[in-house]
C-alpha cells in the first residue's frame, strides 16, 4: 500500500523504500564503514552485501524490527 507502482519485495524494503529512509540510515552507514565503496554498488550488489555480511546482521535485524513497527503504525492509519 505504500508504493503502489512497485513490488514491495525484500530488495525494495531493504534498499529503496522511501518510507524507511530514516530508519535505514544506520544500516547504510555501517555498510559504508565496512566497505567504503558500498555507495557505488548497484542495488543488487547492495542487497547481496547486506544480506550476506555477518558484520551487518545486527543492523539489518534492528532496521527490520523498527521498519515493521513503523509499518504497523502506518497501516493502522490507513484503516482508520
């Protein structure tokens, strides 16, 4: 419901969805710290790095948890 013209799959959720931009910033900062060229990766390469790098797994979990809480709140607003 947040991005009606786009499939809201894992890649979109982790890398692209503008709704979660602020929540995603610490995760991206961690990735850039670990891999300075991260910003130059394609979206596919970023997704693979994020999902396979053990050093960012805690950051991914935090992001996913916060984003799902945020999504739940936003979904309730749509129902009301």
